[in-house]
């Protein structure tokens, strides 16, 4: 069985992994937030309301009209 002679660095591993994902042609999925309905990536906190997994995880600052 073949073994590698030297360890691969993280940069090389990440570059190969991202190139593989680009060739696969799969686009990231977008789902609607269950709380506010804005589009968000799956398994990520909603950027609009900070909601994830049935509870508010991140406090989102509301945009003020004065600023």
C-alpha cells in the first residue's frame, strides 16, 4: 500500500477541496428562515434575525433611520 512521504499543508488541502467543489457544479442551497422568512444558508444563523434551531442565538442590531 502506498504511503505519502511528506504531510500536505492545510493550504494545499483547502485549495484541492475547493477546486473539487467548483467542478462538481453544486451551488449552495438557500432556505427560508423559519422565523422571519428571509433567505439563509442551511445550518447557519440567520443574518436578518439571528435565529437558529428554535431560539435567538445572536442579537442583531436593528438599522436605525437616523444613521
